[in-house]
C-alpha cells in the first residue's frame, strides 16, 4: 500500500471531523452522490456480500415521506440537510452472490440459514454504512449520522415489498460550524478499550 496519509487527511477523516446538526444551504449534486457510492462500495465485506442499500433522500417529496418517521429532535436538522442517506440492509443479499462472489457457490451458504443471513447482513451492512461516512468525509462532505427514527415507518415508505430494512440515517452536506455544534465528547483511552494479546 501507499505511505500513511498526512495529518491533514487524518484530520479530515477522523481527528477534526465532527457530527453536524446544522447545514449550509449548499447543494450536494447527484454526481457527488455517485462518486460517494463508488468509493464506499470498495470497503471489504464477508464474501463480498455487499448487503448495504442506500436511498439518498433529496427531493421535497422524498423528505416529506421521511419526515413522519423522524423523532422530534431529528426533524428540523434532517429536513434542511441537503441529503439524508437511508442506510439499509438487503436481507436477500445472497441473491447477488453469483455476481459478487462467482468463484464459489456462496449463495448456498445462506439460503435457508436465517441466523447467518441476519448476522451477516446486519454486520456487513453496518460496516458499509461506516465506509459511506468515511468516503463522504474524504470527498469534503460533512455527516450527521443518527438513529432517532421509526424503522417500520421508513421501511413502509421506502422499501415496501422487499427484504430491505433500514439501519440508520446519515445527513450529508456542508456542516455549519457556527451553530449547534457540540463540543467534542471524550473517547475511551487505549487501555480502557484495547488489549494486545
């Protein structure tokens, strides 16, 4: 691999990056969203299963469909965010495995094995959601990931008739650091969270 990223890149991805709750009135284009997905899709998943599905909610009509599912504390910031990504998991992801993992019959590993479908789908879809956040930051976009919504309402509005289930939401745009930006909260120290065995 290449040399380590410089400090400016590490700041942009992690150290200075923040969760935003207020947004500048600046558009995120469809081209940016295409590029965002094209980066995020290359993060590793088990058997290349790639179970994440995303709806990029941009239009007024789509925002109106999403609004009833939002908790009160998340409504205002989500309705003004340029884009809200519904990060979801397709629990029929194994049907794509003949394309995604063609050198083995990986589909047969999952068909009829609901426990494996659920654990693999949720774990790897969540990983891909994290890749999406890092990719957005890499492209100069800010993120506001959140829970605080009713999954069933979202799933009925956006994924009816499928095995796709919402996981979490990510507001995406250009964060307004002048308002409603909380101070950085502490993180666990190495010795509190890590063991080298």
